[in-house]
């Protein structure tokens, strides 16, 4: 089974959201037409300009500043159709949007979310960072058993008829100050971190892209190709 890979570089959120939706709709149409092939979908990797997104079940009060002030800082805001609450996307954060037919790959939604988390866990482990999961809180966390765990990768997914969109956001060298203006993912008592903050030095974004793509390929048992 194959998955196409597209590196979008840096892209404004709305444009990327529209591209996701087009790929998602096309994938659903192929599924409805019972088309058969070895092509299970597309993986988009991107860095966004500063933007806050609120999931369909999220609470507006988790944005801690007025939207007008947010816009004065150069950020945008979107209420979108993924799971989860509020999060931030911006430069230095690797965002992955897999638009996949899970039925073709042969896994369910819960296992798919676990696969996204596992790919991030293995990626940060490559740099000597130990991360894990917290029951009832999606994403990847450091010091997950401590009173104040730190999230390094957020997960938020939408699916219809086993076709997915949205995905993961891994903090590589993200300016974490942006997260002080929200309750990240709806939690007021938990922190946020990045690979760079944990290590105390920079890591190449291209290297992180390669790592997480290879781990996703391995975990999902698909060939990811350009």
C-alpha cells in the first residue's frame, strides 16, 4: 500500500485547510465509486504562519485573549471540524495532515491515532527525549506522570467513512510564548514544550520530517513516496 508525500514548506492555514478538504473529498469520491488501487492517500507536511485553531467540541474561553488582540500580534483564528480543543500552529512546528483511507490500510480510528502518537514518540526518542501518553488526553507528553506534564505533540483528527484529515503538530523549535495565550488543548494545568527546548540546541527541521515520515511508514505498514 502506498501513500503520496507532499512537503508544502510554509503555508497560510486557510489555503492548506482548503487543500486538505479537496483531497479529503476526492478520496471519499473514489471510495464511493469503489475504485481500487494501491494508493491509500496523501501525507502533507507543512509549517504554518501563526494561527490558533479550535476543534468542533472546543471552548472559546480557552482562548485567553480577545481575538482582535490576537490579530494585532499577526496571528489568525479558525474554528474547524477536527476533534480536540484549541491549539497553536506556527513556524518551527511540524504539522502533518495524513488524508488516508484507513479501511485500505486495515486499521481503525483508535489504532490510527495511536500510530500518529507512536511516530512522534519514536521521533523524539531519536533525540534522547522520553515521551508517552496520558489516558483521556490525546497527543504526546513528557513527564506524563508528574503533576504538570508537558505536551510536545498535539493530535486532532476528523474522519468520515474511515477517511481522515487533520493530524499532528510536533513542536520542533516553536516559539512557546504563543501557547501562553491559550489553555492548550483545553488544559489549564499542563505545560507545552519542544524538541529544541528539551535539548537546549537546534535540530534540523528536514531531519525531523524524514524521521517522522519513516516512522509513519513503518507503523502504518505503507510506502510513503514523493
